[in-house]
């Protein structure tokens, strides 16, 4: 194992808890994360819109994009790339399925500043 890897896998939820067309918001290691199930798998992005503070997990999935419920900013779910309104991309996180659970790879020190 590479000791310089500054990320850790954290259990998010049961894989069955993330339904197609329904973003799921949660906090992992102090980071707000949104999970999305698309046809080819489950993806994770930062849950806060980069345009104005709004939770993307309360937004709308349109194809492979998430639309912010506040001002309609749109982001590609797979890459985090901004598609409309906002100018900054979203952070994305690796997701894997293990024993029926979803694990998300987050910065190892993310929880250090969490309340």
C-alpha cells in the first residue's frame, strides 16, 4: 500500500438505498456528499452547488446531469463538470460496492475540522 495516499474509503450506505432518479445526500468524514445511481453505476459528488449554497441532493437528475434546486445550475454527475449557470466544477469522489454497501473515497483528513 502506498503510504502517501491521503484518501480513505468510508462506508456511505447500503447500495440499495440509492435509487435511480433520486439523489441521496449524506455527510462522510465531515464532507457533504451526494450519491446518484445512473445506468452504469453509482457516482458521488460534493453535495453543495458551486454557484450558491444549495444541496444538490435536493435537486433534479436530468439524464446524466444534476440540476441545482435553487438557480438551475447543472453539473455532469460523472465528471463534476459545470454545464450551466455555475462557473466552477464540483468535486467528485470514487465509489465502490463492497458486501452490499457503497464506499466513497474521501480525503483522510477531511474529518479533522468537522464538528
